[in-house]
């Protein structure tokens, strides 16, 4: 009967209990001249709490990694005030800071802390934010990301994405025996947790819209199978194990359907939509070429996808109702593939070929369809938007190794996230 | 104004880990799936440990007495040009030998594993790998092999034969492996 939906329970404790070691070292490869100068002054902290966590450093790292801020080095700070009364605004202004954050961390009982912080406009001396956050010891990190989120949003008017998570594939070891891990980590690469591990390839992690569940492709049976795994419980369902190709899962915006790629017996790949409750499939594309890499439009009525029906791979969009005809979107260059829609659907990110190299490009979806190539690498693939749309996470290769990188959606800021181990592939940024 | 707003934080990490004590060695995460019970409604192999590998091509062929080092049967890999799925003339003998072998052993089954180099997007490469496997499948069927004797799988760029980011590695990775099933 329902063999494609049988439940594999309780990988949770195995998976979530194991921690990968990779965390990222950020190398800014292309900076932004108009980055906003800000000073995050070290918070006054009792010795006990100081040994636990440096809140100001994490806030500073988050803001610097966004590419939108230039954070002041601590050794350049003339003073370390913790409250407004002690801020010599003229001095901080002379050091070219537009904004500054001061604060403190106070223990509350045995294992709880109160973070108090204030954001000031150095020029106007106006207080822009003043908050207190309480957290227990392991919560200090996420509380600090929250501080960074609030500062980011207050100054730029864009919701911060520092408290979100990412998923990616890490490949450990070398041929012939490699280990594939599906990892979920904080957006800064910290707290990496292995949620699935196999000696056969894992591919294409895709977040459900509520951020609770990942769909992915596993070759653990040496055949491609699409699984859906709930992160908190580790409960796993096999949702597609048809003969041939089972690939490229993508959640509909309401989380009820999965677009995916299946093949006929003679190897023709087409895009289908599966109703997750009923398992019923509807065929969306019907063309002898390769149709794959589907992505939903925001309204859930259309799919963007890659097709080589016209020769090389190009990006198309089609409605999902019977009779809807695909419309080609990309015309520039001979290779445009793997579309990802920005959160507000103003932009499409995809992989394009330029001078024999594979790079991340964007297309304007609201205007004339202008294309901008954002990156300069040779193996830049798998773009994934941050949930605020400000940056795109992607996979590239650096010195023969798979690494992750970030580029701002306007292409002006670019960074390499160098991990301590593993070949990193296919990053997928979780929703808010 | 001096209003200080308090925010009670939900500690995601604590919640996530509450049911899962950190008892495993950080350096050696256990293989997921090893504790997964075999589902009664599932097909064979569904709950199989991911660390158990099926026989590789050589071992399977050796087990079937299909020759492991000598003769045309030992050449079981067909290589392709960049972005191409046409079988080059130099591999016609591999196809011919495999066809003879399969037509004279109607119970023999073969799996064609399509692969690409690591350039381009991963999912599109799955399509290219499948197209290469299908090219070999068609060639075998043209020489009389029954459709039921052949299955195909595409690993795209995920199972390279050789690691590396140069043409030397790429040319060895754009391939279809002919795997006789045990």
C-alpha cells in the first residue's frame, strides 16, 4: 500500500546528539566602501559571565559578516563605556563612528544572565534602542544574535537574519570511502549538528516553510530517494522512491505540497507536484528534455524550473494548472540553471556560465529582467537567499575544497566562509 | 525616554536538545539509520544501515565469475565528452561484449550508473548522468538486450571516480559504469 510513505522513526537522538566540528572563519573577499561604521563596545561583564561568553564580540562579528557594517577594532577604542552617561560622544565621533552599542551582562542567580544594551546615534546622541534580554548560559549565543538582529533592523530597516539557521551537506574523507552528512547550523556556522549521515550521497536539502522539516535526497540504498525529516523528533518519511530519478524536492509556500523531479522508464526527467497528505502526483512539465530544479512562486501557483528543451539549460516558469504553458525567462548565455526565488520574489538567483566558469547571477523579476552576475569564481553553485533577501549563500571551491560563501544580493559584498573540515555543498538557508 | 523592555527568550538550543542527551562522541557521530527499525510496510532495504555497502562492480562481477582483470568484460566503464551523451566508437566493443553477455544469459541483470564531472548545478547533472545511462541502455537494447535486464541510476556529480578540479579528473568522472547485479 503506502510504501512510499512509511515512517522511519527516531533518528533524532542519533542525529541531533552528534555535533560536527566545522565552524566558519570569514574572509571578506570583496568589501563595500559604504559600509556603516559602528562600534560595539565590550559589555561590562562580571568575571564569571565573561568566561562564558563575549556578547559584544558576537554582535560585532554578525554585523561585520553582513557586509553592511564596518565594526571598530577593540584596540582602537579609546574608552569602554557601558552606559550613556559615560559616553564621550565627541571622541567617538572623531573616530568616525556613526553608531555605537554599549551594554552589560549581569548574572541573575546561578545560571541566568541579563543582557542590557543600548544603541546610540553618535552624531545626534540619540538613543535608538534600549533593551534587556534574559537568557540562561547556553542561551547567551542566541540572545546575542538577537541583539545583532535588532541593531541591524533599526539602522537599515531590514529584518536581521542572524538568528536563523542553515542546512548544508558536508562530505568527509576521500575516495573510495566518503561520509556524507546533512548538517543544520546557526547562520554563522556555529552549533553544527549532524541530522543525517550516510556513506552514499546526500543531496538537495530543502526547508519546509515553517522551518521544522527538511526534505532531501538520499542515495543510502544506492538509488535516489526523497525523504522528509522533522528536525526536532528525527522522524523521517520516505516520500518518493519511484523507479528512476527522485530528485530536487521543493516545498510549496503552504507546506502541503512538494515539487520534485521524476523520470520515466526511458529516462525523461519532468517536474511533478506531490500532495504530501495524499501522495497524489500531478505532472507539471512534459517535454523530452531535462526538466528539473523546480522552485515555487510566492503565491504557490507557479513553478520556476531548469529545462534544456531549447538546447542548453535555461530557466522557465510555468503555472501548475493543467494546460499552463512554460515561459522561458533567461536568454543571456548558454547555461542558466537552478533558480531560487528571493523572499519577496523581486529577484531570481541562479547559476550562469560565463567564460567557462559557473557563477551566481540574479535576474530582476519586476522590471525588464536585467541580469547581473554577482560572483567571480569558477565553481559557484547552489545559491540560497537569506530569509531577509539581503544576502545569498552559495557553494564554491577554494584551493580544491568545497566551501560556502556569501554575496550580498546586490553583489557588492562577498565573503568566503572557510570551515575547518569537510567538503561543504548545497547550503540552504532556513526561513525566519 | 528610559523605558527598558524585557524580553523573555525561548532557548531554542535547550528545547532542541531536551530529548537528546549529548552522549555521543563529538568526533565520531554515529551513522544515522543504524537504530532505525525496519518498517513492516517498507520495501526491502528501507531500514538498512547506511554503512552497509552493496558489492561494488568488481566484487559483483568477480562473484558471478564474469572476469575481473582480463578480457573485455573487465572494461566496464564508458567515458563521455564534456556535456555529451553520445557513445564514442572506441567504446563499441564494451557495448558489444555486454550485449552478448546479457543476451546469452537472460537471467543476468545489469545496472547502468550515469555520472558527470563536478561542473554545473548538481540536480541538472543528475539529468545529464541519467541521459548518459540511457544512451548505454538504448545501445544495449539495439543489440537485443531485453529491457527487463537493465536498470539505470544517475549519481550526477555525487560519486566521482577521481577527485580533482581539472580536466584529468573530469574526463575520468564523465562515465557510465556497467554494473552486473549479483
